[in-house]
């Protein structure tokens, strides 16, 4: 069941094996989850949770932080709560797993199923179509996702296209 509270709040994009896409505030590359608020008002995330386990939906609690209207928020998944307030206590499995966003009553607000994630390739929702997920061409975090996927390309080709070798 999905909760009425924040049903528009979305898990927008995930990078499960981050070696070069985005550094945290300590200069470390950690796995990350991007949330998106498509509503016309800010949402306070106190009372919301992220998890990678359906049997433990309240695994990591959000601090008292807002996500602005049409805004984005990054949570680093490095298993180390001492790294900062937006660092979850779990890692993202680059194999197969599901990420859950839930409320204080353990109602699932949103979820995203990940399959065979590739190094530095984001997986997320196609811009304008919240029901479709797939591998995305590179786009900067905290900006709208592209309106197309790159699923038809091999992951190695995607990585070369997004992160060409330095000369």
C-alpha cells in the first residue's frame, strides 16, 4: 500500500557503484540515491525512511530536512552515519535489489527495483514518465533526467560514452 502522505515524492535516480560521478561533502565517491519532489510545495522529510530491505522499511530515518518544490535531494549510501546527516546506514547492492521510501507507518511511498547496475551509470526514471525506469545517459545530479533511456546499449559502451578516457 502507498501512503497518501507525499505520494508524489519519488526515488528519481540511483548510482549503485559510484567511482566518479559525484563526491560527498568529504570528497568521497559513495553510492547515492536522488529523491525528487514534483509538487508545488516543500516537503519536510522528518518521518520518512529509506531502506534496501522490505522487511525493515525504517532502516534509515531522514533528519529534519526539506526537499523544495520541484527540488532534488541526494542521500549517500555508504553505511557510515558519521560521514554526515544525509548518509544512510546501508550500501546499495549493484546486483539486484529494491530501494524503498516509506513513511513513519511503514507505508511504501515509492520504490525502485535495481537490476545489474553498472559502475558510474545511473538508473532512474525517464523525465516526464514516472512509471518507466532504466539506465540513463549521463546527466548531472539534482537536475531533470533525460526523456530517453540507454538500455539498448551495452554498459561498457555507456561508460565510455559518459566518461571518455583522459588523454
